[in-house]
């Protein structure tokens, strides 16, 4: 089969190699899946660079979420078992971690429903307890993770402020339904948030960026607000001033979705059931900006790493004759 592999960590365009390798053999409790679509995620770029918290043995294939087909013909969403990641024709995955792909979504959309939306749902509902009528501030609102949070916030009845970088991303965030979009490259985030909220600030902040975005968040979070720390796409991990959190009465909440999969798998299934319902109702639809073929993966992962993409890029593999959807 064909698979992209990393032999030496580095920048994606140089480190990723497209190779012919044997199909992976499932271990105990695993199944082999034929990949229908694989969603590109920022952790894939970090994996290739050797900067992710998980470091699979070399050589490995990145790709942390897919829509695939079981040997008995079921269409499922899965997190592949590294080192056999999703940028390949076949993967192995934990059988108990398989989730049914929603009928309302095609392969590319289903591949993009998993980690980003699960992270958004747990962050907004389980950690921040977002309420209808509250104001939600989403950083990187036009990206894959941010766009999911925007849609979930609107579905929950929140007023959503999206922060993006550049005019093209402003249009994307507006189309997603943001009530206010702030271009951080030309506008001051803090003053715009305070102006829009009448000085109150944002009740919940969803931050997958870190760095300067977190600094701005702490300045414009509301009394008894909640900042959900999701990741550090900026490359800079903030060092929060806890005295500031004390005097302003706000909470800093960490979110690592993988811990729910490890410690409370029933909650992941319950979340997926809710996401499937929202997708069927049209309340959420993964923002697929681009579908690519196998040859384009390395370039696409590089663009994702460089922060020049919007929405989701998805590797879509050709279906075999007789396979529907």
C-alpha cells in the first residue's frame, strides 16, 4: 500500500516521504480499516516536526483521524494507532474506539467531525459550562478547531466573537455565523471585545493559539469568565499570572481531549451521539476548505504548519467499485 512516512523529524515538505509498504497487521483489540478520508490536523505537523507530546517510533505515518471502512463494510470514524497513521491506504485502530460515521455527512466531513468537534464540545460544555445568552470568544475562528467551536457555540445559543488573521479569514468566520469578527492583524482584540460587550468582556474564551492570543484573552475575559486552553498553535506556551486571575475572578481551564478517551470512553460516545444529532439537524457541518489526493499530502501539511490554511484540508482516497457514499 501507499503511505507517507517520517524517517527523520523536520519540516513536512522535507520529512514526509511517500512509500510503498506492507499493509499494517492489527494487534490485540485492533481492527484494520481501509481509509476513505483522513483529516489533516495541527498535531500532525507537530508529529512530523518531532514536537508533539506523543513520539511514535521511527519511521511512522502521521494522520490522527480518519473515516474508514471495516472489513465487514461499516463506515466508521477512528483514531488510527500510531505508527500506522491515517495518511495511508490502510490503518489499524482500536476496535472499541470506533464510532459510526453520521449518515448526514460524506467521507471528508465525517473524517473532520471527530477530534476538533469533540474538543470543542468538551471544552465548551464539560469544562466551561457555556450557557445560552453568554458571549463566547473564539481564537483562530476560521481554522479547523476554531470553526468547530464557532458552530458549537452558535448551536448552544451563545453570541460568538471570532478572532482571525487576515481579510480572507474574516469572510470565512462571517460565513460561519460569528456575530462579530475581529481581524487581529488590523484591529485591537481587547478594545473591540470590550466595545462589543459594553465593557463586560467575554464569558468564555476558547483558545487553541496561546501566545499573544492568551494575553489578550486575560485582558478581555468577563467577571467569572472562563478561559479554555486548548493548544498552542502560535508556538508560545503562556505563563498565566495567577494573581491576575485572582483579582479579576476568572478561571483558566485546561483541556486535553485524549484524557477523556482514556479515562471516560463512555463520555466520548455520548458526545459523538450529540454531535451526530447536531449534524443531522444541520446545526454543525465541518468546514472543508480543500480535499486533496495522496500526492499532495506533504505540501498540505506544510501549509497547515505555516498557518496559511482555513477550515479543514482532507485527504480523500478513491472508493472501490460498489462502495456507496
